[in-house]
C-alpha cells in the first residue's frame, strides 16, 4: 500500500521538477532573446553605417568635403563669415552645414552607442579629425559670438565625436607596429609558399 508521505514526496518531486524545467526554459528564452537583441543591434548598426557610407561616398558629398578641407581659407571669424557666412555667401554656408550636420548626427549616434566608434574611425576617422581641427576655431568663435546661453551647443556632438575618434586614433597608432609585423609574417609566409610552388 502506498503511504501518504510517499505520495506527498512524489508530488513535491514532480512540482520541483516542473519548477526546474520552467526555470531552465525561462533561462533559455532569456539567452535566445539576448542573442536576438544583439543581432538586431548589429544589424541596425550595419544599416546605419551603410547609409552613412552611401552618403559620404557620394560624388556630391566628396566634392563638398574636398572643397571645405582643401580650398576654404580665412584669417579669423570675421574673414570666415565674410567669405562663407550665411549673409554674404549662403551657398557656402549650406555646404558647411551639410558636412557639419552629417558629422553632428554621427556624433549623436556614437554617443547613444548606436555606432561603434572604432568602426567609424577605421572608415572615416582621419577625415573627420582633419575637418574638426580645421573648423574648431570657427565653431568656438561662432558659439561665443552668436549663440545664446548656454554657449557650447553649436556642433557639440561634432566636438564630442572628435575626442572619441582622437582616442581611437591613439589606440590605432599604438596597435600599428603589431599589425605591420603580422602582415610582414603573412607576406613572407606567402612568398615562401609561392616560391616553393614555382620550384615544383
């Protein structure tokens, strides 16, 4: 005859097994959800980056950035505003804003963690660094002269992006000797293999 204690023990074991199965199922679901979220984030980052690359690789944008980086020159903020400002030269001002807003949006995306700054540096970082270093005095002077308090909002995400990409450049330059050495080993190895194949 089955004892009541045995029935209760069996019931508790079945209940405990059910709880364990439910917990394992819950943990598996959480891990699957986390994997899916990571893949979704990576897909979104890739899509954002592809959209960005289409924009900056377009001939129009390339012409504009080349003009801003290579042809524009000035002595001070007054000279700049006279040559390229919104009143005296609205077309030039629009070109500046096109480039600045492009980088401003990228700075915001990096700030929000939606684009990996290392990836961005490897693709376009040196051009942006050069852009900011050339135009920083203009944006700082513009903020002081024209911006309402609190001052410092004009092109602020560009400025933040600059600091992030400068750090990425520092890391990249620190890693450069190791990368060069790895490529040399691969190149030498490939040369030896090709040389051995020629002898056969």
